[in-house]
C-alpha cells in the first residue's frame, strides 16, 4: 500500500477565497487563478431568448450585455444575500457555481477537494450565514465564513501588532487575518471557523 506525501495531498485540495460584493464578486484560488465578475445573474425570459442565448443561465458581463432577454438579478446587497426572494438565493448559488468553475480552470472537480473561505460583513445575522451555507452546499466540500469588521484607514495601514487588543474590545481565541483587499479598504478580518 502506498502512502501519499503532503505534496500529493495538497495537489488534491483547491483552496478558494471568495468575496461576494454588491456589484462585483471575486475568487482567488490556490492554483493561481484570480477572477472577478459582475454580481449579476440572468435567466432567459422565454423560449426564444433561450434559443438565441443557447444557455439556461448567464452570469456577470454576459448577463449585463444580454439584459433585455433576461430576468436579471443582482442578488447581493452590502455583501449579503437580499431578503425576500427565492430567486435571489438561486442567483447567488449560480454566481458561486460560476466563481468555483472559474477557479477550477479546467481541472477535474471530482478529483479535488474544494475548501472555501467566504467573507461576510460583521453585522451579518445568523440567517444570512445560514443562507450562504445553503447556497454553497454541494458546490464546495468545506466552508469557513469570515467576519469582516470596518476599521479606520490609519489602523489598516498601521505597523502595530494586528493581534493587539484595544481596551474597549475583548478578543477570544480568534485569529486576526488581514485580507489582501484590507490594505486598500481599511477592513480587518476576524476569522471564526464555521466549517460545514
């Protein structure tokens, strides 16, 4: 019986970082793929549109370019799934499928374990996180939801220890990880594991 080396194990895992935005969503993968798409999803309005488009769902720029033939949805608002519409939940699922397919870059999905980290605003309610978990079920093998909290621009560019605790805020055994976008937008990330 042959044992696998750590390098072989890591070749079978695809790690994804997903940022869901109101107007643009992005994915960054451990295989080097970095893609951003517009956060729009559309379904053909009728059979004629379906025959012209030759697809059941369009995502991103394609959806915007063909908006007259589509039932177009922008399913995210302030980094969360909009409430009140099942179609928006379905649109987020299609958007996430598209982002994962971009990250796979032609690799065989069956041979890879896909692990995703998804950022959500700190004010996200439990129901918002549950909607996100449900949307990703079956698309990724494991999921960690990361809460992003706003900080001042000075704090984001500070050389101070990122694990420093202010007197007004207590920190448990959480990990404080700066996202690459945090450098530019003043966002600090408090990671708490919420694995599927």
